[in-house]
C-alpha cells in the first residue's frame, strides 16, 4: 500500500517558479492497474518519479506500507528503487552498448546477485515478455515494441512490488501498443502498476482505475481508495538496508562496457596515451643521453684518472697563475703615473717552482689500502693503480749487428745532442698521455741515467690478479699483428691510429740501422732541412727482434777490489751483460681502435705488470743490493764511508779517491785545483790546497799526461789537511739511499705514482673531497698535492651536462602536466556523453558510490590501456627514432632506451593521473539528479 500525502513539488528556473505538483494526495492499492491521464506538463512524470524515488518531494509525505520516507537517506532510496520499483520509460532507456541480457540483468548486477543466478532470472524475465530468443542482440537490433518488452522484462527481473510506466506506448503504433498493454495488464495481476498515458481509450480498456491530473492537481479519480486513518498506526520510519554492488562488479561492469565499445576505448586510450608517449620518449632520450654522458664520463675518467706522483707539481695553480698574468693592470696601479715593472715572468716562475711538491705516497698508499677509507666510495670500476719506477736498460742489435741502447740508440754519445732529444721528445709527446715525468725532468733539470727507457711503459693491468691486461686497454686497442703479451717477457709495440711509430723508437729498438740515425742527427745538427720519407718495417721483422733487458742492479759489476762499478756506459760490458740478460719478445703490434676513447698505454713498447713485479723482486735479491745492505756505512761503489767520523777517515778516503782516478780525471782535478788556488790568491776565500802547478797552459794530448804526473808528484808529499780539503771539495761519498735508488731498489709501499680511476665526474669530485679530508687529517709532510687535469679541463663540460639534464627534466614535467590535463578532459567528455546511462543506473537503484566506482573503474582501465599503449607505441617509435638519432648525431652511441622501472612507473602514473583526472567528472556523474539525467536526450 502506497500513500501520497499532500505532495508538492516545484521547479525553480531563475526567477520563474513552476509548480509541477500542487498538493497531490493519492492512496494506491497493492494490486491495481492505475492509469494517470492529463495534458502535457500537468505533472504526470513528476508524480511518477516521486513515487519511484527518482525525484524528491518538497513537502508532504510518501508512505510505503506504513513507513514514511521523510527520513529516507540516499541509500534507502537506492534500495527502494532497486528492490521495490521497476521502471518502464517511453523512450525505453536501454543501455545501447550492452546486450539485451545484460540490460535486463542490470538491476540484479547492481544489487550484487551472483552471475549465474542473474543470467537465469534475466532469461526467465525475457521469456516472460516473449523475447527468449533475442537475448544476445543489442537494443538497436530490435523493433520499438521489442525494446519496450525488454524494458518491461528489466522492470520485472527483480520482482518488484510496484511497476511504474511513463507513457510506455507513446512511441509505438497502435498494434504494438495493444501488445504492450496486454503485457502490462498481465504484470499488474499480482502487483501495483502505475502507468502514465496520453491515450484515454487504452486507459479505459486496460486500467482498473483512472486518475486525471491537471496543473499539478488531481481533478478526477475513478476509484478512490479511502483509508481509515484513525484506526491506523502513524507512519514510522524504517531503514531499508542497501543495494550492494562490489568493486569487482563495478570493474566487471565497466570492463564489459569498455569491451563492447572497443574502438572507442582504444581511441580514448590512444588520446590519453599521447602524453605518456611524450614522457616515455623524453625519458628514453634522456636515459640514452644520460647513459652516453655516463659512458663519456667513464671514458674521460679512464683517460684522465686522478694521478698522484711522488714528485708532483700543481698544474692548476700554474694555469691560474698564467691566466691571472693577463694584460689587465694589477689592481691599485695608476697606469699613467710612471713606468711599472712587469714582474709576471718572475711571479710565474716562482709559482712553477713553488708548485713542485713531494708527496708521501707511502702514507697515502696505507690510506688507500684501508678498505674503510672514505675514498673507496668513489673509486670506479677500473680501480686504483700503482706505478713503480723500475730501473733497467734495454739493448738490442740493429740490422748491422751494432749494439743499440733503447735510451739513446748507440753508446757513442750521439744521443745527448739537443736536436736528437728534441726529436725524440716531440715524437713521444704525440704518442703518450703521460707527459708528467718528462715535464718534471724538464722543470727540475734532473736526469736519471738508470731510469727505464722512455719508450717503455707498463700496460694497465686488470683488477683480477691473473688479468695481465685491463679490459680498458683491450677495448681501446686492436691487435694488428700477433697477440697481447701473456707473460713477463713478452711486450707489444704500440702504434698510433695510422700505424706509425716514432722514427727514433724504431732506431732505439734496433729495427733500423743505427748508422742511419747518426746520419740523420748530423744533418739535423748542421741545420739541414730533413724531408719526409716513407720508412716501413714489416710485422715479421718486428716480431723477430730480440730485446735484452738489463736491470739497473746488473749494470753494477763487482771488480777485483770488491767495489762495484757502473758499466751502463760501456758498450763492451753491456754487450757481455746482454748475452745473459732476459730476452723480451715483441709478440704483437697494437694500435688504438678508430673510436678509442682513451689511449692509455704510455709508451711505444708496452709490457705487463708481471715484468715490473719481477724486476722489483730481482733487484731486491741482486748481489749489489745485498752487499750494500750488508754494509750500510760503506759505499759499495767506492769503498768510502758515508759519513766519516774524523779527518783521518776523510784523508784516507780522499787518498783512495785520487788513487782510483784515471789520467784525464787527474788532469781535470789538477786544472781545477790550480784555478782554485788562483782565486784564493785574491783573498782568504776557500780552504785552498796551495797547489800551483806549472806549465798548465800547455795544450795538446801530452798536456793531460803532464798534468796528471804533476798532480801525482804533488800529492805524494801532501799532508792530511790537503787531502781533507780535496775530500771536502771533490769527493762525494754518496748516500746510502741514493745508492739503493740507483740500483733500482723499490719498496712496494712506495709507488712512484698512483692513479685513481673514477666512473663519473661526480665520483671524481668525491675522490677530490676524500683526498682533502685525508689532507686535513694528515701531518704537514704527508699531505698530498696532485693535478686534477679533469677538474681543470672539464668543469665547463660538467656544467653543460647538468644544463642538458635539467632541460630534459623540465620537458618531462611539462608533458606530465599536459598529459594529465588531457586525460581529465577526456574523462569529463565521456561522463557528459553518458549522462543518460547514469540516470538509468540510478533508476535501477545504483547508489552514487556505485556510479562513481563504475566510472573510476572505467577511467582506471582507460588509464591502464593508455599507459600500455603509450609504452608500446614508444617502443615502436624508438626503432625509427634511434635510426634518426644515430643519423643526425653521427654516432650510434646515443640511443633512446626506455628503462623498465620507468615504463612501469609510467603505466602506474597513467592510471593514477587518469583516476585523478576522472575524479571530478565521476563525482559530477554521481551527483547528477537521476530525474534530470533521464530527461536528457
Ligand atoms: P508531464 O509529464 O505531465 O508532461 P512533467 O511532470 O514532465 O509533465 O512536468 C511538469 C512541469 O514541471 C512542466 O511544466 C515542466 O516544464 C516542469 N518541469 C519538469 N521537470 C523540470 C525541471 N527539471 N526543471 C524545471 N521545470 C521542470
Ligand atoms: Mg511526461
């Protein structure tokens, strides 16, 4: 039993107030067929919507089975519509993209009835209206009458107490109208049917009661139902419980919806994916560029490791000094008042000399060996490498059989010519990156005669113990003949990209006749212009050549008197030593690959770390080193005491010294003593020996002999004081440490240089910082000075790299914003488009939350599709994109790659953005007034 009590409803449009219902009171029996008649605009639809809970009354009451709806909440209304009411509309209001069956199922779907049961009940309802065969058709495949029957089946499927029909035959021809009326009459047999119609005949024919409405008032009722209000209990409020729809149902509903509108969904997703594609492409390119930058940084850092030498000079401060000594007048100068001295040359020179620093690498190596040191956080994949100044000579035989020294071609002294040194250095400078040691000797003027030949360099070893050659080297060099060295006695020749090796080195290795070289040097010294010539040496010849390696310690030969003498300058002795020396085999020729980033081998002849190791051990075990270590007070080279205690020892040592001199040396000593005596005559300066030889002016070969004899004669009678004076002026006892140094003794704790490899500029800065911290903690003399070549040369590159990165990030951010706005708009349009459908859902009893969750599920799925399409399209676009990139960059080192995490993040982002973009529209959808929504066409 339904009671409508003095219900009023008015619509306000601007200032105009339309009274749709003006105090309607009507009691309806549980089982009757009521027809409501009235002209258009008289409030029939409004009354029906209020009875069906689609619209709210302004005042009055609707009492359902004795329960007032005054305090109904949204969910009570939802439940009421879902369980108690079935709607049939003039325009059918079927959801066009769902099958007949799904349309009928809708009310059950909303109330969460399981699928199988849903199916069964829907089929039964369809059979009931005579449409059993058409279940899988879409609404637009049916005739009007059939559609209206589907609508009736849908209204009946939940077996409601009340069926409301708003002009159900309004759009049908008279034959079909009759069929529908028959059906409704059937329906009304066991329930209340309220039907609005224009057609009084049909009403007359089928309805059991006719109510006439005019201007929102009931003007006539054929069969009023009076209730004895006095005997009844007053209407009470009772909650109905809710129509429930799970999230799973919402997703399933939206999924079928999306599936039935496949093309549309794909298009929408594609539109949404454009933003994602943009971001993914930018992400790919920026990842590619970043990878490239990282690899460039790694390569740069391989070419320019942080290099710390035992003796180092601060390149940076010199650079800065040079930069500041520009044309600008120094501050505080009045440029017009007088001539000012330009002392920049001196200040620069002083900067250079004061920049030379000794580094205690032993202490620093201890720091590096400690695995807990801060610096290890920044050290890159190529690790830390220690170099040692092993000392050795290499000799060989040239094609004529002449013994050739790799450090100066022949033993005849031609090598000391300035021109040849320059030629050699120029050649080496083109070849090697390790110019520091050469620059050092140029700066300090110190020359170490026992040092290894400059053409020889150790090849960077790999990190693993058994890896003689680092992958960095094998990656950047190609073997043009032979192979890489595999043992300590194997070396490779390192050519440049044009397969060239400095001419001097070819001479020094005995690959070309030494006489040609001397010829060349002579011409150079004569100031002749030397033409380019094409000299070639074939690989076979190179690999046939034997090199003899003579460690420095072996070049000190023990004489009969038990003293060692240096034979490194004596060709015969060297030839004898070579006979028993270690033979180095040239096993291959390598050159940098065309795209090599770093040419790390610092020499033309590369040997392995194994040789360095061997030489260190060999020297430590050699006889001369053992003997010197056994007598730390006496110099094994001259038998003299290192630090004599008294004059007697000094005099004795001086005698020994003079006795050991040859004729020429004696003559020189005599000449020097005479000159000193001459100087002393002017004053008291100099201890002076009082020696004044005669006939010193005599020239010629005989003169030397005469001088020597005179000296001998003089010294034969000289006293100890004279010898002490000679001792002080001429005798050098040497130094224990210098001796060991000359023999080539090396402690593994004291590298000559340390190279620290980093993978990126950032890590390099980290290493610099770690060294700074080390310096802060270290004592004054243990502080490390080093040259940061990369820091000096690359700081602008780092800035550019950072700018590029920031620009890319900005691009990504902009496309993000654009993409989310676009997705929001698309969702909004989709909501507008489906207003009607929302009305239908609400009429079937879907709650606001149901509607918004259906929309959210749908936008979420569209977001997922957008994301997946975006990623897919990006991956496809990257194929031609990379080809274009490679073409324009001229290198295939920059490739756009979409990182997996990035792809996943973008899909998630797409879903999240679509959901956010869809929240406002789906809220709007949920809030939509169902009555208004249904009126929308
Ligand atoms: P009927 O179904 O009898 O033709 P309605 O119940 O649809 O009439 O409408 C009754 C009156 O209320 C009409 O004058 C109509 O213009 C007005 N009306 C209905 N719905 C609205 C609305 N949402 N906003 C403003 N006026 C409305
Ligand atoms: Mg109407």
